[in-house]
C-alpha cells in the first residue's frame, strides 16, 4: 500500500515529458567530407583521410555531448522521484 502515492507521481512525470521536451531535435553541425570521383595525388588521399577523421571525431563529440545531457536529465528525474518518495514517507505518515 505504500506505493499507491507513487503511482500518481509516475503518471504525472511520464505525461509531462512531451510538454517539457525540446522544441527541436539537436543535430550535429559536422561537415561531411566528399570523396572525389578519382584521387589524383597522395596529398588528395591524405587530405580526404584527415577530413574523414575530423568528421568522425565531430560525430563522436556530438554523441558524447548528447549522452551527457541525457544522463543529467535522468539523474534529475531520479532526484525528483527520490524527493517525492521522501516527502511521502516522512511527511504524510
């Protein structure tokens, strides 16, 4: 019976996610390299490979940034649920 106070909180939290979500979806601002139809020099090959590595690193940095933000949001949600549970357990009993 202790969990009956927790169910309305869960309903409120999950129903409010769309209201608090971002109005846009972030996307990486990385420049994708374009492979020439034909390489004419070793310099072109090396330059293209460097561009590919920069693009890969840019994508990896973006993914890491998004994962960090996601983790912070999940921690904030967990903290809020913990705060609610503490209130229910110590203030409403």
